[in-house]
């Protein structure tokens, strides 16, 4: 039986999506959405929910291995194909507290959410409201009704402080958001 802890206030990071069962022993084939799918092997617990706002259900990660462009995940609580079928389409999440500490000069993208943003020219853009993940991670920066979508590239971040990010953006990038 999976562990369910909906009362815990926690930030979760999307790791991937369950594509289908793998074999008959309950393993799952997962499409990762992380730069380093090998990290699935480090995580001892993962969480499942179809949508970000839904309560997450905790599972013990027994084994993970990269297989081409996917990750094969074996969970303690998922021991047969029928159980695995019920998880198809679910997103796999990691509690942010289970991430290893960021190295010197490094940061996790989710840590940018809530920070104020301005450009090196002094223009205030608003607050990082969220992240869009696709082929390229994108910061969603909002100020009132206006929203900017800015690629989350290290080369655009000129400075980062506890409550503020300073972006050095190429000419024309903000204008395409109008």
C-alpha cells in the first residue's frame, strides 16, 4: 500500500511521466523530464499525482535504471502489471527536501519562484510565478496582468540575490512578449 501524506506542506519537482508498464513484475517505463535521468537512481522515495495541485502519493523507489530515452522504475508497493497499469499517465514527483544540496554557484530552477526580477538596465519585470518545462525551461515572470516568458538560461542571469534576480537579456526578447 502506498504511503499517502497529503497533509504535509511540501514543494514538489516534476521528474517525469509514467508511459506504460514494463514487464509483468510492476516496473514502470517513465519519460523523464530532467536533464539527468540517472538521478532517479538516487531517490529513495518518489510521489505520484496526475496534476501538480493534486495530493501526492508516496512510493518507495527500489530501483531505477536508464533505458534509452526512458527510465525503468521499480517501486516497493507496485509488484504486478495490474498495479503498474493504474499508474500510467501519472506524473512522478520528487519532494524538494530530497534533492541533494546545490553546489557552489549552482541553484535549482524551482528556487527562483517568488523572486523579484529586474534587468541589468533597471527595468522591473515582476515576480517569477512559475516554470514551464518543455524542450527548454522557461521562467514565467508576472507583474499584474502582464506576463513575460523568458528562457531559463544561465547566461541570462547576471546576478542572483536572496529575493531578487537580475537578468541580462538580449535585445528584443522582452518585446516578443507583448
